[in-house]
């Protein structure tokens, strides 16, 4: 099993996150530094993580995909993603990994509905309605994937997604992967703020992008296949 930690300017927390994971879980830990301009890379390396630095900023999802490609290349069977800001507890890693290990699900999301700002709690019901997904904590970055699922997510079709959230879940659902959600405890962010729900303006922009994504998905699914029948 491998734990993947995308990070950008998380120098103050990333070392503690890595050390806690290594203390509690027998696994390899990889930090993907998304071209930050602080000491995240040095802190992660000093804490014992494998470091995958980006030369240019690819965003949160680009960092996760870098981790998935590393996991595919090195033959891991389970990949767990978690944030570098300390919100996700290392105690929860085996909780989300267990259903994947036991083949109960292909993907497991660690869900914590009590967390977050009023903006996040306002957005969640709308996100579920727009996407028609049954998942409650759609934006949680604490997830476990089996090899088939994380291998599928390095497809070119997922390259333009922004976050490890609705677009990822829609792609997995469309391709028949089983998705499970389990409750976990999460910590309060010690430093910084959410990049998605930092303000009401950010929430509106995020909802707009999600609406466009879901509408484009519905249009693709409703469009008749104009390709010639290969059986003729």
C-alpha cells in the first residue's frame, strides 16, 4: 500500500503528517510538491517521504495523478490519498483502506459531514443535486483506491479535471467502479484555508464549474453514437 500526499506550500504541516503516517501505518509515503515556493520539499524529505516535485504547477488533481502514475509504475495494489494540511488523521488510513483490501469496494471515501465552513455546508447539497451522485462528502481528499481504479484515473480523459472530487467520481461511476463512503474523524486545519471553499465567491465559481461539467457529461451520454456499426 502507498499513501499519496499532494502538497503546495505546506511546509508547516507536511512533516508532521508524514511522520504520523509512518508511525501508525506500515506503508510507503509519497509527497507530491506542486511547485510550491516554500520548504515543503525539504520538510517532506527530512521526514522520510519519497518526494515527487513538480517543475510547474499542475494543481491538486495534477499532483494526485502524478502520485497515481508512480503507484502504477511501482506495482502498488492500494493507493490512499490524504491532504498535507493535517486535517486527515493517519488513524483513518486503515479505515478507508480496509474495504478496498477486502474487495468490498473499488474506491472508499473518508467522509466527515461536520467539518468545514458554512459555505461548504451550503454547497454540498447543491453539488449532490447537480451531479446526481449519492456521495455526501464529495470533496473529501481522504480516499482509498484499488489498482484498477487508480490506473483508470491516469487516463488522458481525466487530465483536465481540477480536483479529486465530482469529476473523478463521475468518471469512476461511468466506468463501473464501486464507490463506498465511510465516516471518519477529521482535524481542524491548523494553517491556511480551503482552496475550494475559501469564500462565497469561490463557492459560486465552483458550483458553476460543476454545473458545466455535469451538463457536458449528460450531453455526451444522450448523444447517439454516429460511428458505423463494427459488426457490419
